[in-house]
C-alpha cells in the first residue's frame, strides 16, 4: 500500500515537472512563440470570416426585404391610381437686391404633396401636414442639422449667385417681334392678329396691343412664357377682335434688354379680289388702246 502510494506521487511529480519544462520551453523557444502567434492569427481570421459571412447574410436579407417592400408598394400603386409613392427634396434660393438679402428654402415632398419645409427666415422646420409636424419636431431637436441648413444661405445661395451671375442674372437677349394674320374656319371675319415675341432672356416680358394709338387691354389672349431650351423664351399674344380696314394695329413689347419699347405696326391690306378686278380691267383697257392704234396704222397704210 505504501509502495503504491509512493509510486503514484512520483508519477504526478514527474508529470508536473514535464509540463513545467514544456511550458518553459515554449516561453523561451522563438519557434514556439511564432507557432502560437500563427495559431492566434488563424483563429482571428476564422472569426473575421464568420462575422463577415453573418454580415453578408444580413445584408442579403435586408436587400430581399427591401425588394419585397418595393414590390408590394408597386402592386399597391397599380391597384390605386394616382398613388406615386415618391419623396423628393427641393432647394430654392431667393435674392433681393443682389445678395443684400438672401432667403434659403428647403421643401420635402411626398406623393406630390409638400409635408415639411425649412425657411431660413424662420430658422426651423415647419410642418405642412400632420405627419410633417411630427417630423419637424424631431428635426428641430437636431441643433447641428439646423445650423447646417441656416449656413446654406452663404454656402449654397450666395456662393452660387456669384458663380452664376455672369450668364444668368446679367445676361440680356433682346426679343424679335412680328405680327401675322391667323385665319380660322371657326371664327368669322378675315382672321385674328397674332404677335410673336421670340428668343428673349430673361423671361419677364410685357406685351400690349394698340388700335390707332389706343390700348386694347381686353380681348387679348396670351400663352405662357415658354422656354426654348437654349436659355431663351417665347410668348404668343393674340388679339381676339377681327381687324378692320383703315385701322393701324400695334404690338408693343417691353423687356429689360430694350432701352425703349419695341413696336410693330400692321394694317389690313386692300381687298385682293378687288385689286385683281382692277388689274384685269386696266389690262383690258390697255389692250383695247393698243388694238385701236394698230388698227389705225393698218387702215392708214392700206389707204395710202
């Protein structure tokens, strides 16, 4: 019994000594340290790959959920005519007397309805709908976001004004003006006068009709000022009353590019049918005169 117990004790001591020796060897052996470092690096890379795989799986799941939601929205939009489900943001700058006073406005629109906006003159978000009021209260708690939008007056508006002034604010293109008679089968009379004001910039323009020097504020129909797509505009202004003989009609255009108003005059031409009859009668009379002269010379030659 004593002999067995002594043997067990010696075995445990030997095992402990061997473990201590291996531990000491690993601490002092550079190759062992390198192996431990490589093992730790492998374990770290394995953990990184596992985490990345989980992230990729979550991203794929989120994309699938997003596509599913978009598909459901599209189906709902098809079932509900007039529902667009689109959110847009508009930034606007307003200038008074150059950059003396500048106002920045940010508008947020959902389904073609403005639900919240920011006005630099107010300094905070203002809700335009019940949901917009809730959103405005949340955004107004973000002081950093409010300061960023207040700074847009200088960073966005004033900066872009200085850049775009040469070709947008100071640019001037005078209009070309012409008057034409537009005939219509649905309206009685010779037709209606149309004043065409073409290729001018900027857009604000004033067009007026006069009859023998008297302005005709009524019976005037105008189109909207339409952009041509090349930084110029056009507008058509029609006089609804039919023109009369012996009356002078004037189309007067006022534009910032003109030192003085530009006027074009128009008078009803003579009746073309009557003119053709007079020309025909004159030609016939002239023919008779030549015929009489020729016959007189012929008779004189024959008698002699």
